[in-house]
């Protein structure tokens, strides 16, 4: 989330461009889900720019935003980390993956059975979805996303996990104060870390399966 439609659009376009470079530089098929994550984050920001322009509400753009933020990310991230992780780390990554599957399933059920809406609050957008027992769901979400990165066994992914943990606290605090939303800057930083993880220069041949 950014603080205006223009900021969301500009940030989303830039983050998606980083995602294109990440995918182009990736040589192994199993690294593609993580390399494509900035593409997903960029699309998320661009969708939110449409929500800003429509004044919030509960239209298709709000639902698309919620689908990415709620059930998709807690499934995408641990699965991507599991695919990219070294063999020695894969067994412990089954825990955050299981948490992601359960969390994504419950959030998808809530989205399918309950309305979701967005409202402009100062320089932020607030989203409302009736989620029962939100505490365990938040814990499962953090275990699936931040936990998977911290347990990845990869130096840069662990650094991304620390960045995600700290950034989530700071961004959430600023959002609750309705001062300004900084999620787009956080998404941009995460995308740059993923860009650093990809190999510089294009692959010399087809993407290898290993």
C-alpha cells in the first residue's frame, strides 16, 4: 500500500520491472517462484492504485487485492522458499509451508463467504474482512512468510526475513496511525534483495531444472 493512487502506480510499475529482470536473470526453474515475487508485488500495487481512484468500496479491484494479500502470499512465499532452498533446509521448511497451506485455505474461505471492502483513511487505505479468531491466523501468516525466509538456509533470504519482520512492524505502526502507508517502499526493498539474489547477466542457455 502507498499513500496515493499515483504513488501506488509508480511503485507498482517499478517493482514489476524489477520482477521482470529477476525472472530474466534466473537460471534454475526452482528459483522462478521467488524471482517472480516482485511481479506479484508490483501487480498488487497497481491494483491498489485502481482502488484509490475508485474511492474504496467493494469492487473487483478490492477483491483482487485481497486475494493476493491474504490467501496467495502465505502460500506463494513458503512454497517459493522451499523450491529455492538447499536440500539441508527443506525438511524444516515443511513447517512454514504447512502453516501457509492452512492459513491460505482459511483466508480463502473467508473471502469466498464474506464481503471485503476498502475505505480511505487519511493517507492510507483500510481493508475490512470479517475473519474469526484473527490472532491464530496472523501467527500462521507470519510463520508462513517471515518464518520461511528465516529458516531458508540462504544468507540473502534470511536477510530478507529480518527485513520483513522489522518492516512489517514499522509499516503496521504507521498504518494504524493513519499517517502514511509505507508498504510500497517495503515491497520495493524486498524486491531489490531478490534482485541481488539473482545472478547478474542473462543465462547462457535454457533455464536448467536444478
